[in-house]
C-alpha cells in the first residue's frame, strides 16, 4: 500500500511543479505579447475591480477561497445526485424509464455549463417578469442565496457524467459471476449492491468524480463571469481585460495548482480503491 502511494504521489508532485511553472511562463508570455486594448470586455469590466486595495497575495487567496465554495458545492452535488440517479436507473425495470433517464443524462453531458448558467438566469428573470417575485439572485457574490444558481449551473453537467459512468459500471458488474451467485443464494438486491457491486464499482465511481471536479474547475471562469461571482475565474478574466499581468499569472498558477492537486488526490484514491478491490477478488 505504501509503495503504491509513493509511486503515485512522487510523479504527481513533479507534475504539479512542472504544471505551475509552465502555466506561469505561458500566461506571462501570451499576455505580454498580445494586445487586448480593443476588446469590448475591457469596457464591460472597467472600474469593477473586486479586489481593489488588496495586496496581490491576499487578493489571490480571497479569490481562490471564494471559488472553492463553488467547486466544493458543485462537486458534492454532482457526486451525490449522480450516484443517486445511477442507482435509480439500475433499479428501474421499465425500458421506457431507463431510456428517458439515459437520454436526459446524454443531454446533460452534451450541454456546457455556460448554457445552463444562461438558462437558469433566463428562467429566474422570466419568472420575475411574470409574477413580480424574485426567486434567486442572478448576479453578485454572497455566501447565501447568491451561491445557488452558480453551483447548480456548475453541477448539472458533471452530475450527468457521474450518473452515466456509475450506471454503466453497475450494468457491467451485474453480469459477473459472483453477482449472479450472490443472487442465486437468495441475497436481497440491497445487500448485493452494498457488498458486491459498490466495492467493485468504486474505482469507476472515483473516475467519474474526478471528471466531475475537473469539469467544474474548467467551467469556473465563464460561470463566475456570467453570475458576477468575485472568485478566481472572474479575477482572471478581469486581470486579462485590464492587463494586470501579475494578477493573471498568480491566479492562473493557483487554479492550475488546484487542478493538479485534485488530480493527485483522486489518483491516490483510485490506486487505493483498485488495490483493495484486487485484494478482495484474490
């Protein structure tokens, strides 16, 4: 077990270091050589610095902390709902229900997070125009109802991916001999899932969670911009638009480091789960 962890963590830390250095060099090189003075984005973000007066280190720390709220919330929701819907799909006995579920999952995977963000905003605005009552804030930062729409927008696509990944894994495992044997012995379906199927589906489940977290992180900037959520993604767009190169580089390196750390953690968990599954099978 310890050797497996060392083999995973060592290359992972080296990758993290190389990623941070590479992102810093590329970001600075591009921003120093490309002129963005004519972009309309500059006009939209003028005089809207969300971290005015803060030292660079503090601004980046605050921005990343705000983004982590969205990342953690969206990943947790995607993981829980994806697993829940996968179990419902597996337990469904009607083909029509399964077909509808799989179609909805395909639609969810196919549409990007910014689409869901704009759709949610339009829904809330339309609801307000028709009823005169506001459901949720469509813009702004706040650790309250302001979090709801950005988290939902970030979570929908990863939820569909986790659902499809876990559902496929359960279907494949259900056809294996040891599952058939357990059922033939009279073990109830709930115990078959808990004792035989879920432990063997864990590596695939973790892979789905890994994609969910990476999908959330990759969509972060545009979703934060659409909702005016003053996190790391919004800070990076603002810094690029206003040629604040040091801020842009620092934020880009922070996000890249976070991405690499998430990959490393998931790689360790996947290796551990795979080793435990192999040991049980043996």
